[in-house]
C-alpha cells in the first residue's frame, strides 16, 4: 500500500470502453434529488490516455476538474484541466513546463476568478492559478533535490491558501506543507515525523481551523498522520490506526464543515485485502466510524461534507469481474454505499466536491485493457 507519488502514474493504466450508458456531451440514466442514483459523464479525454484526480465546485454552473493526459508520440504527460459551464465539459489549456511529466492532482476555488491547482512537473512542484481568463504557473518552493510533489490544496481566501505533499533529499519522502500569503508561496513549519511521511490532503474552515492528513513512516510501517492548524501553528493530533501494529494505514482525503465536524478517509491493510477507513472529528478526538467494504482491496480516496448530516466519500474496490467505483454517503447516522457508474472493467473515482447537499460531482478514470479515459459522475 505504497503512497509514493510515482505510483500515481498507475492511474493512467487501463483502456477506453464505449459504454452505452453514456453520451459524449452529457449523461443517460435517471437523476434523483436524493443522490441515490449517480449519472456518468464522458467528458473530453484528450491525448492517448487521460484521467482526473481532483475536482472543485464554484457554483452549479462552474466546476473544475484536473488531472493529466498522455501524448504517446512525444512520450509526455501533460497537465489537464476541464471546466463545466452548466451545459458541457470542455478542456481548458494549462501549463506543462516539463518535457516528460506534468500532473495536476488537486484543485480548489475561492471564486470564479480565483482557482488553484497543484501537482508536479518533472521533479518539481507545480502550482497553477486561474484568474478568470487563463491558467498561469505560480512559483513554489522545492526543498527536495530528488523530487517535490503536491497532492492537496485548499483555498481559504484570495490571500490565504494551503498546499500539501512530499519531497525527498536523498532518502525517503518527507511531508511538505506550503502557505500562500496573498503574494507568494512559502514553506510552513510542521511537526514532521522522524522517519518521514507524506501529506495527501488539506482542508480549512477559516483562518484558525485547518486539517492536513496523510501517512507517517514509522519503524512498524505506515500509520495515519493528522495535523491541525489553530491559527498560529501546526500540531500533530492523535489519530486511530486499525489493527494497531499489524497493518499499514493511509489517509488520503479530508473535509471539514466546522471546528467540531471533520472527516478523514483512506484505507488499511487486512488479511483479505485493504479495507476502507473513515475517521471523524467531533471537536475533541478523532474516532473510526464503521464504513462499507464491498468486494476486495477497497480504498477511499476523497471526501466532501456539507453538514453534520451529509457527507460523501469516493474511491474504488475490486471484484472478480474487475475494479469498480465506490461512492459512500453519510446521512447523519451511518455510511452507506450507493450505486455508481462503471463504464469500464477498471474504474476509479479519486475526488469528490459538493455544490450543495444534493448536487455532487466526482471524478476519476476508467478503462478496459487499453488507454484510460476521463470519468465524471454527477448527482443532483
């Protein structure tokens, strides 16, 4: 269950399937206000293969998704951004500074004219900003001599944002946390684990309440890592690790609606394959909450919340027939699996964003033995 950033290339490892449940410009199927039924979209899939790993919703008619595409002839992965204008998804040009590898892994928005996306270009971090007209590269620190990678971003305001990831200087990965002060990106001081680790995602409800989650490398394997920002400094907060010393554990997504309501999601190793992991912050402590585990090798990759009674988590799980998308819903009492689109034999949802309690977007990729293609799911 490695969380090394280079394994993200595997997201583009399957194939195109022309599915009868989808149309090129929109969707087929029944939409339900309760989000019991999700509609699948086949938006543009540029290049020889492509996939999405992050999504943010500014409004019902303004949604951004980011990822990467492959130009096989040039052997170059290009950064990818797609925009929903209320009627259709369209590709919007994004910078790709490196001649080989350019990936956008997460995106978040302040407004229609202020959107951030992060990832990596070559061995360096990549941060781009949408100003309402074009995406532009914004300089970012690169403390690692071997590699630097940003996998999460959260925009609090035009003058405050966080980005998280990892870097390496001749050894294993170290957690990386950057802060935007309205003028430039700089490194933030964090209590790094002695043996290193990775920060995968970040969220904030305001200037004095933010969470960052990921994996801490320890002498007994990978364990959960949760950091909290109180407006002055970041501090490590105790977090559950299912099965104690016997399992490797990873947190991959986080969302919060208030100082007393936050969710962190991921997976942990077990005898019959990885199991879904969902943790909840009640204002006092993080506690594991029971979550569905269909099939085998389950992983929850993203989470979004609108209130204490409404949250969504997405990911993937395996069956004997292939790999399927996973969508889970929190109704205030329990997490339950809901049906989700699976146009290919290999399907994954990597990120989810909520416009409102009943208007949700999720993004990922699908395939069936050849190049992967973009997958977007919607419920409203």
